[in-house]
C-alpha cells in the first residue's frame, strides 16, 4: 500500500505539474523548454508527496492541496538546476539525463531556475478552497525555507566549506538549511493547510527535522557506497569537490548509525498519531534502505 500510494501520487503530481507549467505564459519558447526539461525529468517528488501526506494525518484529504505541492516541486527543481551549474557542484548528469546547462547553456539554465522559483509562488496562489490567512502563512513558511534562512543559506555554507574541514555541528546546520528546510516546509505546510492543532503541528515539525537529517545522511552514504547507474548521477562527487559529509567526518558505519537514530527520532515524533500517519512512518524507514 505504501509504494502504491507513493506511485499514484507521484503520477498525480507529474500530471498536475505539466498542466500548471503549460498554462504559464512566457516571452521565450526556449526558456519554457528548459524549464520543462528539468521539471519533468522525473525524481521521487518527495516534497509534494510529503505535503499531501502531512495533510492526510490531519484531515485525510491531502490531494486537495496539490497546487501548493506543485509549487514546492518547482522550487526544488530550480535549486537542482542551479546546484548543477559549473559555479556550484559542476555536475554533468541529473536523474540519468544531462544537466540543464549541458543542454541549454549556462545562461538559459540560470534563467530557467529563476523562472521556476518565481512561477512557484504564482502557482501556489492558484490554490483553491484555502482561507487567505492560511495560504499567506504557508507562503511565508515556504519563502523562508527557500531563502537565506533555509535552502539558499545552507548552500552558501556548503560553498564556503569546500576544501575546508568543518565540524559536525556546522555540517548539520548546513543541511538543515540546504536539504532539511524545504522538507520541513512541505510537512508544516500540509499541516497548516489542513488546519492542524498545535500539538499535531509540533509533532509533525519534529518528524520533519528528523526526516531531513535521515535523508541527508543517507545521501552522503550513497555518494560513497551507491551505484551511479541506479542513482542517475555520478558517485564520489562530494570527495571530488572536497566536501565534508557525515561519512568523511565520522565513518561509513557511524553514518549508518546516525541515519538509523534519526529514523527512530522521526518515528517517536509520530506517536501522537494513529494509522493516519502510517505513510509517513513507512517513508522515513524506506529512506535508510533506499538505493537512489
């Protein structure tokens, strides 16, 4: 049931993303092709699925918030396009395909990322049947998570940490921003849209923080021990770029232990819920066993 629901909602997100993208006006067709190239390149669609799953735990109707969920995926895709640029991680492949700048050139890739980021907020405002004050709170949540206090700030720490030995606390701060902030925004946004009471919102927030940590540690493990053909991108890029990771600062075995501990913390946070949170439970357990 867990994987069936994930695949069904992933397909739902795919269909809705292309619908929202194609109703968008642009002055340049090549720019739109670049946006679509990365947005529709596949992937787990974790952030929109997390938003819907969090809403499910409150009112069981997460799919009605798919428009805001789409916006999160657009923000995530913009971040990947920019992440892959020569000035950042300088990657040639993403999800088994050439990265955006390898196909469309650096300038168009930058603009495609910019366009997806700004389009995300236009799309989120298309969300129906949500009170303006709630939608405003959600957009504030997402904008903070995507900016200097979240994803972009974490990326800045990442860039200035290349070739420098940082400690675990700095590494954790970096990933709380770079990776964890948008996960947290997805889960909290789903809860807010579904009008979660304070105790359940707090529980989902704790889950989100542990989820993000488990995801990032597993990512670090896969960069060392993963299969590039399964991952759809080269392994060893962290070592190539002289980046500190949970594996390099501890060991492969210790990183696996830390990932398991984060999963346990996430599961503990969900004890307030019943079966309505089973998808979230299965998802975080799946994280540490994933191969891509």
